C-alpha cells in the first residue's frame, strides 16, 4: 500500500506538470487537446474501466480460491484459470477493437453530432481537421487499455501491485513527452501521440509482469467454463451503464461548450486538481477489492467484511477532508506563483485572469465532493465482491441523469464549465447516498 501511494503521488506530480504544459497552449489548442479525449475516454470508461476488470477479477479470484489446495493453487486450478482468462480476453478485446475501429472510421460524423456548435467554431478557425486527426490517434488507446486491464486484473487477483504502482508514472511520462518534444515537431498530433506511446509502454510492462507471475494462455476447456463466461457477461453488461461521474462531467463540458474559448480546459483542470487527493483513495480501492472479495468468498457477508469496509471508509474520509482543504486553499496560490515567476507567457491559457478565477471556483465546487467520491469508490467494490451490479447501476443512472439535466439547464445561464462543475457535484453526492443506504438490501439478497 505504501509503495502504491508513493508512486501514485509521483504520478499526480507528473500529472500536475501535464496540467501546466497544457496551460501554456493557446485557449483554442488547449480546448481542442482536452476535447479530443472525450470519445476515446468514453469508450474506455464505458466498455473497459468500469466494466472489464470488475466483471473479470471476481471470477479469477473465485477460481483461484476454490480450486486451491493447502493454500497453493493446484495444477488443475491454474489450468482452469488460464482457460477462463484466455477466452474472456479474446472475446472482450475483440469487442473493444471493433468498437474503436468503428469510432475511427466515423470520427468526423460522431464529433459533429456530439457538439455542432463546437464543430462550426473549429471549422471557422481552421482547426476542425486537427481535432479529427488527434481524436483518431487517441482511438488506438482503448484497445491498448483493454489489454492492459486484463493483465492488470490478473495481477490484482494475485495482489501483485508493483506495475500498478508505476502505471500512472509511465503514462504521464508519455503525455509529457508528447506535450514537449513531439509537440514541438508535430503540433497537437505529436502531443496526443505521446499519450498513446505511454499507454503502449505501460501495457507491455503489465504483460511482462503478468506472465512473470504465472499468467498463461490455454485454449482448452473445462466443465463449467461456459457458465463462468456467462456470469462474466452478466456482470459486464449492466456495468456498461455504470459511468464514473468524472467521465460524465468531462463529456458534458465538451458537449455544452459553444466554442473553443477555454471552458473545456477550465473544467478539465479543476477536475484534475481535485483528483490529486483522490489518487490515494483510488490506490486504496485497488488493494481493497481483492481483499474484500477473498473475505467474501471464504466467510460471506459477515463481521470481517464489515470491519474492513469501515476501516477503509474512516481513513479515506479523513484523507478526503484534508485533500479538500489543501486543494481549495492551494490552487489559487499555485497559479499566483506561476504568474509571478514568469512561467506563463502572454497568450497562454493560464495568462488570462478570468480563466484562473474560474478554475479556482470550479476546483472548490468539485473538491467538496471528495468524501462522497470516496464512499462510491469503496462501496462499489463491495458490490463487485458480492456480484451485485443492480445497485451501482441504479446509483449511476440516477446520479448521472441528475448531473446531465442540471448541466444542460444551467449551461446557457452560467457557462459550460461552472454548470458542469455543479452537475458533477450533485452527481457524486446522489451516487454516494444510493450505494451507502441500499447496501443492507444487497445483504438481504445475499443472505437468501
């Protein structure tokens, strides 16, 4: 846990440098850069990040725990696990690959459909083709991310977190390479190419570590394999509608922005800043999932599971409160220092005082919800362990629906960034309330 926390903060430090580098772009280029992530990031969020690992991992742990003898997996257990992983990986990777290819081919139409006003503005300023090109480059990322997630799920099940620890550092180094060296030669296409390079290196690191710790491919079958694949699908499909509040927010600000005038980057910067303390919570959730799943498989929904949940919630909440204070108070100081030391040049995104003012306001609004986001992170892992997708699905639909409606309603009055920040906060609070207060219902279903 300490190693994960160290590298997570190192990753966030590099992420902060990434924010600064994006802030040195012009407002138009900064918005185009951030907007280009929306389509590929939504493929990742919907079909991979909240779906593959959480549908995949419990079955790996179950096969490993139930087929083990004397605390060590037997050859039969390893064979069954390898066969399950092989077929699941092949099916899910093929699905993600086809989805990315379709998005790549129809990127022009999809981007126009997402926000006609933004499309018209980018065409007017001669940036539309660049927007399409960098989106297409980023559409290589979902398949790479899917493969990495499969390897990562295996490592998570084995409680091997070394590569997990350095993942964010590797991907952020790719982003920094893109925003510095490659941007100077190839412009925004070079900037996003660095992101893809970081993803590739990270996926290779996951693959090497997974095979080092026993991952193998096996195209044989065992009795009950079809049932395991069906159960995986039953967990996977409902989770396609369980979309993180932060992803909805980044999408909505891109959909509601009328032009590339900085609104998209304002909100994205605010979300990145409030995400700095959230990084440790996410790290803890990575460790929490295999622990609580193993407890559930062995002992059921009993006192041991509840005590572990309370422990994580208590420390996570305290850290979230400290994070809220630090981010809210620290962000205006950081931007003042950047301008004072001459880091920001005239014409840069960060050189406009109104942009800084709005970033600080949006950071304060979004970071208020850090405690609620912490609740969602840990409680959703409990629902994964007990294989209940219904309540997380309900919380996602209600929270995201309310956040979207509020954002659309307020965007015309107060601008895309501020409206989306408020919608994000309402979303996170509602999701937290639902996953916490409906857990007893899930427990009753398990008891039956």
